[in-house]
C-alpha cells in the first residue's frame, strides 16, 4: 500500500488535500446538506485554482 | 351596619398603607410564600447554574468522545451529517498521510517544533494512535512524500480539534 502511494505526484496529493479539507470546512460552516455540498465543491475548485496559480507564480523563481 | 362597623374598626395603618400593601393584605398567601421561601430570582439562578454545570460536563464528555473518534461527538449529539463528514475528512487526511509515510511525532520530541507537531497530530485521536501502533518501523523522510504525509496528519489533527470545538459549542447550546 505504501508502494502505491510512493509515486503519487504533488498534484494528486493537492487534490486529495483539497477534497478532505473542503469537506471538513463545509461541515464546520454550513447547516444543510445542500449548502455543504455547494460550499465543498466551491472550496475544492478554489483550492485547485489557487494552487495552480501559485505554482505558475513560483515557476520562474524555481528556475 | 355591622359591615360599616367592621370597616371602621379596622386598624388605621392598614388603611393608610400604600396601594401595593393593600393589595397584598387582600391576598395574603403570596406574601407568606415570599417571606418564607428563597426569592424567586435566586431559585431560578441556582437552578440554571446547576443545569448549566451538567450541560458543561456533558459537553466535555462529547468533546472528549469527538477527540478520540472523529465525528463521535457530533454523532452523540444527533448531528449525523457532520459526524460522517468529519470522520471521512479526518480519516482521509490521516490515512493518506500515513500512506505517504508521514512522520508521527512523539511527546518526547525534545524541541518546540516537535511538541507542536505532536499536539497537532495527536488531535487526530484514534488515527494518530493507530498510526503509532502500525508504523513501528518509523517514518520515511527520505522521500518528499514523507514530508507531505506529515502535513496531512497534522492537518487531520487540526481539523479534528476544530470539530471537537464545534461539538463542544453545540453541546453547550451556543451553536446550532
């Protein structure tokens, strides 16, 4: 099982991180199930968007 | 005639008394109860205090349960949606962190960062202790995924601590 996860890339780990944290934040801040689903999806998409944006901003620095 | 005599034989202070006391003399029962018993405001305050102390104890018990098993505090409070959500989120973060060979800090780490790491990871409750039990070989920091895994486990602990606070506040009646 460890071997399977040893080759998981950074983007995949970011997706997993964003997914779980979005679910947790939705459960914390919203009351109804529909509101939670909407909030979780929006937060997850923002995680990806901001993560990719920061990666592009940092790209010239890393070279 | 007798009624008039009775009226005039009544003691003068009662007639000269203010209207409130006159009303009390017409119905003496509340006056007696008020003179013998504890004032109503103190009774209610004491009752409220006793009730709230029980509530605090239950809230602490729910918080402890929620720390040990993520989501259990909300489940005991009947908030099943939040309970399932927190269990999946904390469990997913912790298990992913362990599979990425994350580092599990011990209480005897020796420095402040290690202590903070331990406190944040121990917030994951049963997942932290299960990881300590399973990962007897220690962390694999040779890979970058080990560092990422450490962040996953720490995040699981922090998220669970937020869930514990949420369950505590719900049990106290300060949050829906």
